């Protein structure tokens, strides 16, 4: 297996995740700020080289019926530039809800650092909620970058899991087919069944 990079493309940032060499686990890498096309492409190429990636997964937002949207066409255009800049093949996957899933994940593991630690329900916690100061601009930007990287991670992990399930099912089908009757699997008559030798 080889390393795959995933990109969750936004207007201001691109969330980046990478698989491990076994293709089992995805982990967040960070976010690339989209200042201009050249620096964006250089940033992606830098991650590709650093991780030794051999393919790039790009999230594409499709419509409710799975149809292309103007946003998905813009992302495909950017992906063409990325492919030319990195020399790597592109794989596309519907990314609907990955940012929402990432935001929920961030909240679940307390990456968000919201204004209130708890709802303040004394019956649930036995304590009053502790108030935190309002996050600074820098803290809010750091949170957005984490969520973008988590969105790419959610996208990549779903792809890796789906690919692994497909490969396992294909292997099982071939094993069963070959085990039942190897001669038939190879397109030859089975001498034990039709009596020919």
C-alpha cells in the first residue's frame, strides 16, 4: 500500500490529511491557506513530497442527486492544476457533510474550546459551568484550520474504509469461487462432475 493525501478544498483554506503506508488510517496534516494559486500548489506539492504520497483524493461537493455543481466544477479545475503540478493521479469523492462531521468531531474531543465548558446544568455535573473568555481571532483561525484538516481526515478515512471493504469482498468472492470449483473458475470442465477424464 502507499500513502494517499486528501484535500478538503475551501475558499480560504484547503484541509489536508494523509493515510499511513498501510492504507488503514487517515490522520490530519493541517491546512493550506489559499493566498494565491502558486503558493497553494507549492504547499500541496510540499506535503506530497514530505509524505511520499502517490495519489491525491479530492473532496467534491455534489448536488442532492449526485450531480455536478458549479462548486464541484471549480474544484475539478483546481484539481487539474494540482495534478499537473504534482504529477500525481487524482481520485474524487463526494464530500457533502464532511465539514459538519469534522465540526462535530472537534466538539466531541473538545478541540473547539467554546465559550462554556458545560451547559451549567447542576443536576448533570454537580457543578456550575465555567465560563471561558471569548476566543481571539488567532484561536478562531486555528480552530478553523483544525476543522478543515479533520474534514479531510473524515473524507480520507471513509474512502480507505470503503476501498478496504471492496477489496475484502472481492477477495472473499474469488476465494469462494476458486475453492468451490477451481476447474470451473478457470473455464474448464470439471472431470469429477461430467465424468470425462
